[in-house]
């Protein structure tokens, strides 16, 4: 374990992902979400292939025993990405981040429903607190429905991003299933990019693609490249550090999103958003703290067991 490197890699990944979302948001006025998904996924593939070759995982990254599982994970993951990109056109960058924080909380709920994981009262309370925070953020937009077209657009954006968080949580459940069955993370990363690239083409007849000009096209290619690098940094971070150490760094994204939103898009977060985010971060921190404590207790128990034989 190399905790310092793990933290640095996670910070880099968070920064890259928020930067990628900012590019997609800037392009959202002229580029439909499906087209943005294509750029994000297709141009990440070369980066991922180079990484797999450099780490000696090219064969395992391309080989899979679960094509149907990858198809399901790719479909749900593509929906999550497309819905989030669509929501970026309607909401401030920081609010998109705040609502997306529902995803890890929903993973806890879905893990209990679909994987049979035990849900204790401590975790139930933390999840309820976090989802309350998300509802506080959402309520600021849903109450704008009677404010004309602008209010309706904001409410639509909130629903799109909430749908994205739900799909992202379902994708994480599918990843757990595949990894627990022996599938490698490298194959999950590679085949998701391939699947998302193909599925994004389906959107073209319904939401016609456009040519946004050389400058914006270049930025979208960059978004795909940095998305691939961000995915590699994220995967590597969990290789060098425990999840309980690395996971809390996700919440740095709200700071970056607020800063970029203010400087680039002149967006100012509302007090309601800050209140909701505070609850979500507190809930996530409690879950991570509890998991770390249980992990330490399990480790002590394992060390105290009588060796077999």
C-alpha cells in the first residue's frame, strides 16, 4: 500500500472528471448528450489500451467470460453518462455534482436489494440522512416548476441528473457481480468504453449530431482523453490505498465544481445546495468511517483465529 500515491491519484482523477464535465457543459448548447457520450467514450479507448499494454494487462483487458454482463453494465452506465451530460445543460455544475452524490448512497440500498448484503440500522440511518440532503438540493429546483420555462428546465435537469445517479448505482452493482465472479477491472474499464461508444451512435437519429467547429471538437476530444486518464487514475488509486482512505476524496469534486462554475460559467451555489451537500457529505463520511472500523475489527478477528491444520 502507498497511501500518499493513492490520495494523489484520486485527487487527479476527481480534478480530471470535473474538468471533463465542464467541457461537456460548455458544449451542451450545440452538442447533444449522445454525441458528448461518444467523444467521452471513444477517445478514452486509445488511452486505456496504452495503459493496459504498459501494465501488462492487455490480454486480460480484452478477454472476457461475461459478454452479457458487460452489455448490461455498458447499457446502464451509458444511460448514467448520457443523463448526466443532458442535465449539465440545465443545471449549475456544482448542483450536478451534489445530486450525483446520491449514487454511492443508492449503491448501499441496491446492494441490499439485489446482492443480499445486510443493511444494519447505522447504515440505514446514514443513507436516509444522505438522501435527505439530496432531496434538499432537488427541492430547490422542483419548487421552480411554476416559474415558467426556466423553472421547468431546471426541474428537468434535476430529474435527469437524479436518473443518472440511479443508473450509476445500478452499474456499480453490476460491476460488483462481475468482479466477484472473476472478471478483471481492466476488462470492465475497456469494454464499458467500447459499449458506450457503440450505444451513443443509437442516439444520432433521435438527437441529430452537429459539427460544433474545430475549437469545440478539439475540446470534446480532450474530454475523452482526460476521461480515459481519469479512469486510469481512479482505478490505480484503489490499487495503492484502501477504499476507506480513497473514497472520501470524491467530495473534493464539489469544491472544484463550485470554483469552475463561478469562474467559467458565473454560477453561484444557493444556501439550500450547501445545506444539502453538508448532509450528503456527513452521511458518506459516516458510512466510510463505519466500514473502516468494521474492516479493522474483521482484521483483528482474522489475526486472532486459530490457523487451520
